[in-house]
C-alpha cells in the first residue's frame, strides 16, 4: 500500500488514456483490496468514472486537475 505508486500508475494511465478496475491486473483479494483502499481515498490522481456492481471504474484525473 505505497501511495507513491499512485503517481506512477496515474502517469502511465494518463499517457495511455486508459481506465482501470483493478490496478496492474491483480485479482488476488489482498492486492485488490489494497488497490481499492488507495484509490477510494485518493483525491489527487484518480476519480471514479462509474460503478459496476461492487466494482468501481477509476480513471486518471487530468493534469490540470
């Protein structure tokens, strides 16, 4: 649960214009929950674009934001 990874993920996704449901494709419960905690508490790099059942789709905020 390293918050510095958010900046790295944000820059990668912003550059590639991508959205994510689980960061880096991990489907293990601990990694998924850790990613959820980081993204749900983040107010700098990511925003929720939509909710699909129990999963949220996150997208990178623009550089201006």
